[in-house]
C-alpha cells in the first residue's frame, strides 16, 4: 500500500502586480523574509510581469504565475482568491499565509497558528468608518462594536487551510450564485444567507483573531490585546501610521 506524501506545513504567498516596489512594500517584503524565511515564500504574479529585479534582491523567494486578468483590479483579484484552481496550486501545503505587501510581521508564530483548529484566520475588521482609528481610550466602544456586529476577518493578511477552503468553495458553488464581493467576506460568512456555510469553515472569535493581526484601530486593539503586539498587522500605513511608527522603522 502506497503511503501518502506528507504535506509541508505552510507557505507564505505574496501577491505582486508591478515590477517596482514602493518603499513600504520593500520594507514589508524584507521583514517577511527576515522573520518568516524558514518557511517557503512564494510570489504570485501576472504571467507577463517581469520581476527579475525583485528576485535578484530576494533569491530565496519562489514564483507562481497566474493569468494576467486576475491582477487587473480588486474585483479580478477577489475572483482569483475564490477560485478552486488557485488553492489547488498549493495542495502540497497544509496552509497558506496570504501576505499582501501592506502587511508587517513581528515574530514567527506561524506554526503555532497552524496548530490551532481553524481553517481561516485574519485581522478582525468592521466595515464602518467610525471604527477605523479609535484610540486607547476608546477600547470599550471598540470592544462593544466587535462583539455586537458582524466582523470580517480581513484577507490581506490571512492564514488559510488549503483543503478546507477547497471543500468550502466546492460546497458554495453548488448552492449559491457566483460571489461578487470581497473574497474575505465570503470566508468570514458576513452575509446572512451564508450562515449555513459556517458549518464548513472554522474561524476564531474576534478576540483570538486580534492576537493574530491588527488592522483598524490599532491603538485600541493594542490595549484590548493586553498591550501586546499581534503576530502581524495589516494596512499599517492606512490606519494610524503614527501608532505603528513606534514599532515599524
């Protein structure tokens, strides 16, 4: 009887759609390679895009090409990340960490997060501008909002169990029409009609997800998280850059 080949625990997947990186993107990529370099790091990009200048600086990084149209805009990128063939590309890994270059990782806890009983983890976020940048004195307001509203686990920095996501998408495609919104909202089951899909994808409660990553209101998140930085953060330049400049140089 043939034994199945063991899967690697996790790969870090970095979407790139242009040949030249901005300063913050270069900083993010450098930090990723320094902190998470013991794990496979793979750039996904348009097939026609030449990124040899980036690979010359980061020769340890692998590359996977996808059709150019998936990188034409946000809507097309969302379609890539809800396509089963995308995840089938990485079936040799138990998990993939989507690490967009507006993320920043602080320490390597990746295997610890993979060991948890979840299929999808991301920074807790609310689609309401009032909660974009609450300060350290607004923790009660932010806690109440995260507790009483539907929270999206943002996909820009997210850990995904490959086999579970493939199963989830197969079931979704049988019973529901084509998803046209942000891909992370599909996996967070934000829409009321997706409540039955919660049976097929395990996600953490927002407090535990906050230990994984901050996004909106990082100053309030820091207090809620017992004044401890998370594993990583997302959109640090967009939401209270002044807070993050104490930790990201």
